[in-house]
C-alpha cells in the first residue's frame, strides 16, 4: 500500500512541477493562484494543501528541485576534481539552464520572489565553488577562500540576470569564455561547440 501512495505522491509532484513551470512561462508568480495551478496539474486543491501550505511554500520546493536538477546535470558531465574543466562545464550548465528557463526567469524578474530565487542559486553556486576550491592546493586562508567564492558566485548571478534581461544577444560560448578568463587560476580555453 505504501508503494502505491509513494507513486501517487511522485505523480502529483511531477504534475505540479510541470503545471507550475507552464504557468510561470505565461504569467508572473503573483498573478498565479493555487486554483489555477491545481487545475493545470489536474489535481484537487485538497491534495495540494496536504503537501504544501500555500504557493510560497510550493515555490520554495520548486526552487529546490531546480537546484537539484542543475547540480545533477553539472556534476554528471564532468570530473569534479578537475577545477578548470569543472568551471567551464558549470558555466555552460548555468547558461543552458538560464536559456531553457528564460521565460520563467523573465516573468520572475519583477516578482518579489526573484531575490529569493537568486539567493538560492547563489548559495548553490557558492557551495560548488567552495567545495572545489578547498580541494585544490591553493595557498589561501579560509577568509580569502570565502571572499573569492562570494565574489564569483555573486558576480555569476548578476551576469546571468544581465544575460537574461539584455536585449543584445550574446552567445553562451562567448560569455562563458569571458567569465573563465576572470577566474584567477590556469584554465584552458573553451572549445567552440
């Protein structure tokens, strides 16, 4: 019986994720209602409220899922112990993620949830950078390490925001190479894909 219940919960969450993504591509988070989300996901409101208190709690869950998706995509495609390779791959993954979710990010840019989204992404990026940099044999104090991680993760988030909202088209490889050139470690040039 518990297996059936687990499968129903997985299905419900999958339907909610898909419906929430579709709605965020069409309208702002503030305009969205739980009723619309449930109707699009083809679930009852009572089912939604069994799992989430409100749309804000669901949004937090949604962000967690997006972060996990980004993390698993980036980590599965490269050697985490090779910082230069990992940096390039992570930047590519970030910009591909931003490109795939561009309409959602644009709809969220004027939302009160945008700062929460960027803080969440920055925290994940900081964690990734900190983990990798701390494994390298760099002559950095803990203070310097945290400062470098904070500087680059904050900068990356702002570059992504600029890239999404900038009317001038800049391709992913060009911007990734420029960002890689700013990393104070010997890293290889990016091969054009």
